[in-house]
C-alpha cells in the first residue's frame, strides 16, 4: 500500500516513516513538510493512503483534503483532538493523536488495508452491463451488492428506504426487513452506485430514498415512523430538489 506522509515537523515524519518500515505491506513513496508539494506525487504515483497533520503553516490538512477531487484514503495525525469530528466528517480512515503509539498506528493502517481490499473486491465483482454510477439501466429496476457478514448481499435499489452513517460503516434500512444491513462503505461509494435523482443526502449521517418520504417538516423528514433530521448545510439543496 503506497503512502505519503505530510507534516511540518520532521521528527513526526521520522516517527511515522519508521512505523511504516516495520509493516510489510506499507511503502512510503514520499514525505513532505508542505502539503502543496505532495500534490504532484499523489497524482503521478497513484497513492493509496495519505498521513496528514492538520495544523500546518501554508495550508491545513483539512483544507488540503477538501481541495482534492479524487481523494486517496487518508489518516489525520495531530496533537489536537478537537478536530476529530471534522476529520471523520471528511470520511477519514482514522484520526491519530500525537504522540502516536505504535499499536494504535498498526490498528489504523490495518483498517486502511481492509478498506482498500474491500473496494478492490467490490470493483471486480461489478457486472460489466451495469453502470458503475447507477443501479438502473434501460428503465429496469436495478440492484447493488454490498458486503455484510462475510458475504456479498444483493439489494434491490428500490427497496432501500434510507441509509444511516456510523463512522466507518453504513446502516442500510430495507423496506419490509426489520434488521438493517451493516456494511463497510462510505456515503460517497454508496451514492456512486445508485440513481442520483432517487437518493438524496439530507444530513452528514443520512441519505434517504425520495420515494419513501411521507412528509417534510421544518427540520425533519418523515419516513414510515422515523423522523430523520435535515442538516442545515444540506437543507437548501434538499428543498430545492423537492421543489419546496
């Protein structure tokens, strides 16, 4: 797994580089004290994972990740725990607080390795006649596969009621099924698989199937007996899409 390390403190870079060298599947392809210097290598070398500090002089790690169109996986490394929530909202693989213990570093990179393997398997199992960005073709009802409980489960797209984000996982609620499907998937990956016009993100932790919306209140969507919050940053776009 190819990685780059970005930190304005050379000593912090040395610590992470030393940790990487102890792990067989890790390969450090670049270290940088300035995030902007890493851009070319990230594009040219097809980097799998970025370790990035957050508070840096020229551009913060959060702003740097925000600026990237096609983001590799990334892990934030910082001395400040107050950025944790924002880091996970960006779908960070993990958030490591300095000084970083080796066992905690290992846990983070193993998680990244598992996520990368999952995405590769998922990509390989996509059938060639199905568009990767949409589960519906030629007006027919589509479906997706998600990995759950050590198997790949087929879900009919029209049966998906809403999705709740839980850190590294998604909880997919299916019509007529009491137990939701729990899968290691990001919102971004899920939304690439389903029709854009059918599924809307209304909160940092929720995506809903428009077909199942019973009513819309001021700050909530009602689906069956569930009252799902509408996030302020999503509200305007959501209301416009529904013509409200």
